[in-house]
């Protein structure tokens, strides 16, 4: 699992851009989409994002492997919106307390597309960005405090370890007679116990890692960077691309009359 | 990024001086170290010995300047320091990078996810100029024998021994005058131990840095150090240093005392109970059998509607587990020994092939141990994991032991005997997590045995154990074997295998891993 998250062998164009510019571009697109629930701005952004796939070295199957939780969440969000939102227009489906009308379906589709359109850039960013490079850019270019950035980066490496640890603890507890099978209540109880075991191990590991980092001089004031985080012409294009997609989505929605600011209600 | 470029900062060996130094950890009543007087000259190489609780790790942490719960004001909680401990005449905490520390657990000695970045980390923190950092990185990787790895090689793909060598490279890149090793090889297999020891020797010969190493296994470090210091647990009346001198003299004078304290002095194999009779291979009731077994820790993946089995780490394994017989699973790291044992023990699902329980063992629970319910499993096959803490499920030693019997509804009467036999009576009310390493190991064995399984599976039971716990464990298992329990142990420990007798299942390396 940890191997899947590294970029080893991804030589796509966007992998060479500075993580910070990619981050800014993603932020711009996400911001516009977060403002309005409508299907026009979402689909415009989505179409552009799909074109960016090959540039990030991503394929549909890779997308599903890495982003399936986000995609499932968007689908569930869309479905529940379309049946639960206040009805307007013609009723399309009536199943007792659940009804789906033209208006609610439109809202639901908007929600679904928006979910996809917001999830995709994040998956795109992570699939062509090494976390270490992102940390370098955030600390050197965005001037975030290096203690915070590098501490988070080191902690993230432990997350992968914890996934292995979870499996081991599960087996170790079964060997003690704690079943992870059985009815719901038993499973919940077993999972809670296992989580506690994991928490203890996570704290142990984290404190040892903290000692390691401190012993390597981490936490002092002045620090140099072995890897310089640099901008190139490519980064101009990346940010410009972000601005363009965000602007086109906005203009398209306003022109089509579907622009629908979230906090203004409908 | 030219390796030949001057990386600056030649190593200046550090001097250590302790005068009446003592330390009490926050929240403890007894000091970890008391009244320590010790001088270490620049370039000296010292092996620190002593029973657990003598404060060896505390001293190393103090020398590394990372001791105590330091809050933001730079004050150390309610911990207590007395006397003075100086490196080159100054407080260690004020001299970042003067000392480098390596700890036991390889996973937490790695900070970043790419090899080159990880080595550079310390030098960056010391504000070394960029070009000099990369020159130091190349040099350090060459010194520890990892120069063949590309700088962007993922650190997660390294073996335990490689991770420890990487940590050493990270330390060397800081150009420290004092290298501190806290049981650096306790979690490694024999090859890994030598790998790390030799890398340390090379680097010391080259830089001339001062070395302080804490380690149970004296034979590994004896020829590399020029002095052994034996510490004793803190008391107000005696000095913290029990013995101090050249390795040969200290080992001659204190051999018996050190052996009694559980130190692995060279050439010493603790006496263990001999088995009444080691049964001939192939005799004894068949309890478990593995046929054409392929094993992996990964679960099958799903692609659409297809189920893709994981790539097995070991394939075509056959083995028989018989009552009263010891089966030792041996082989190099990464060969899938533990994975095999866990599959045999009904904890992992076989990739292909099968594990079958005989009627004597299954007693109506079905033929496949993986399909047994947890409470069916523990009364038939007990598994002791490498890390005892993974198996603790309660907050008290006594509850821990009663846990299995209570679930099964019988066997509580066995608990007292186990407590007595494994010397845990003095800690019955303690929290399992607070026990010493040896006590944790004994407890984890006792808890599994409390459910009276007919097959006992142990994963590296002797890793990092002192000689006393080792001998107790070997003797206890030989008793169990004579009483008809089958014992399967995954181990690198040839002496342990010999003490139990029985059959050896040697596994070849599954794939070629870069050295």
C-alpha cells in the first residue's frame, strides 16, 4: 500500500511542476465549485479535469484505486440530495417518504457532478506530487513554519506503518480469543479494542520518532534545505490553467443562468 | 552535487564527563541514574553493560541532549537532575549535532521517505550549506555501504539492517564527535547484526569519533570497543559505576556476575532444562499439517468481479506439527517465516494449498483452522507474537491471564501455576504495558498458555531478550514439549533451536533483495 502512494516512475508533465503552483490551481478550481451547487459549472470543470488526466500520468483504473472513497461519497451525496431535497417541478419518483422531483433531481445531479469535480483535482494533485516535495514547497515558497510542515510529513510516513500494524494487532488479538467476527455489537467492541491497541503503538512509535528527529538536530531555529523548491515556466502554465478552468466554469454557469450561490439559498 | 567537493566540518572527537550526575524521570520515585562519575576521552569506544533498570538508555538520551519532557520554556517537567553531565565541557542540550543517537526500532530511525532526503535531514537541521549537504550524503551512504541505492530509493523498501545503516548515515552526515547506539541490533537477524556492526566499525576507523554503545550481546561489540563500563541500578549508597576497564579484564573479573545479571557474555550459553526424551522425527500424534501451502500477508484484491490472489512470499511449503515435537522455522529475513507460521496458526488465510487440523486437534471444530472462531482457536492453537504489547487486551496482569479461561469457561485454576512458574507473582496488579521487556515476554507466553492449547506457535520469542529470560523460556518450553504440547517457533536463534531439539524447516529467500 505504501508503494502505491509514491511517485516512483511517474514521469508525467505535471509531476515536474512545483507542488505549490499545482496546489494553488486546485484551490482556485475547488473554491469556485464550492460556491455554487449547479451542474453547469461542475460539468465544465469536470470535462477540463478529464483532459488533464494524462498530463498527471493518471489512468481511469488508477483513479478508481486511489480515489474510490471520494467517488463513492460523491455518488451517495448526489443520490441522497435528489431524494431528500425539497421537491419542485414534476414528481418523477414517489416511494412513500422518498420522492424525487425534477427540481430535486437537478440539485442531486449538480451535487454529484460537483462532488466529482472537487474530488478529482485533489486526486490529480496527489498522484503527481511527492509529499516531500509538497512539504519543501510549503516551507520554502509559502513560508509555512518548517517545524509544522516537516513534523506533519514525518507523521504521514507513520500512517503507512500503522496500516500494517492494524493487521498485525487484529491477528494478535484473535490469537488471544478476541473475535473480530460475530454480530454487530461484538464487531464494534472488537474494533474499539483493536483501535486502543493501535493508539498505544502509534504513540510509542511517534515518541520514538520524535526522539530520532530531535537527536538529528530538528527543532532549532535556522535550517538549510537540501532540495531547493523552484518555480519554472511550467508553473505559470499550471496556475494559468487553474485560473482558466475556474473562470470558464463560473462564466458558463452565470451565462446559463444556473449559478446558485450556496449561502443565498434557492 | 559533486561527491568530491569539500563537505566541510572534519570530525572532532568529543569528550564526556559526568560528576555525581543523576536523573529521575518525571513521575517516578526512584532515580534512573544516581551519582554517576564517568570520564570518556575523545575517540574512546565504550560498551555500557548492566541489568535492566541500570539507566543505560537514560544516560545515552542525556548525552544526545534529548532527555526529559521538555516544555516550551525549556524546563524539564518535574523530572529531577543532579550533578553535571558534560560533552566537551558543555551541556549536551545546548550542542545540537555534537552527538548522534541510534535507537532500537528500525522503523522509527527513518524520518523521510526517500533515502537521500533522510540522510540529508540532520545536516539540513544544522544549517549546512546545500552543496556540502549532498557531498556529505554521498560520502555517508558510501561509508555505511548503501552507495548502490539511488537517492530517491524508497526507505520503506529497506530491510531492518539497511534501515539501521541508513540511520547511521544520517548521523554521520551531521559529523558528530560522539556516536551513541542504544541496542542498535536488538531487532535484527544475525546477518543484519553484523552488517550494522561492521558499518559502525568502518565509520569509527575513518572519523575517530567517540562511541558509547548499549547492547546485551557482548560478543558482537567486544572486539570493537576498548573499554567496558558496567552500571548498576541507582541507589543512594553506592556509585552508579560497578566496573570499568578493558573488555578482557572486565569480562574475566565479572563474568559470573554479568552472566547472573542476564548479560550475554561471550561463549556463554545459559544452562537450560534438557528434554526427557526427544522423540524421533515423524513420531507423536499428528496435529496440524500444511500441504503445498502458499502464504502472503496481503489479502486478495478485487478488480471488477475478478478476485486477484496476492503474490505469495513463500510457495509449496509442506510441514507437519506433531504432539511433543518442536518444529523450528528458520531462514533469512524476508523469506516469509512469520507469514507461514501465522497461516499455520489459523490467523492468515492461505493463498493456495491448505492447512488441515487432525481430528485429535480439531475436536469437532472443522478441518480448517482459519475458519475456527476465536475461542475455538485459542484452546487448540496458541500464538505468541514477536511484540508482546500487540497481544495485551486488559489493563492488569491478572486479568490478562484470566482472559482466555474466562472466555472458554474453564482453566482458571491453571493461572496461579503459570504466574508462579513464569515469575509474575510480584506484578499481578500491574498494568501489562509497564512491565520490563523480559516480564512482557513471559506474560505473553503465559496468557496464551492459559487457554491450554495443544499447539504453541512462537514468532521470534528470544529477540532482544537477556540471557536469564532466554534460559527460562527454553526450559519452560522443553517442559511443555515433554508434556505433549507441540511447539512451532520462528527463530534465528540456533542455540534456542538446539535447546528444544526437534525438526528444522528451513525456508529459502523468496526473492532476491538488494544487499
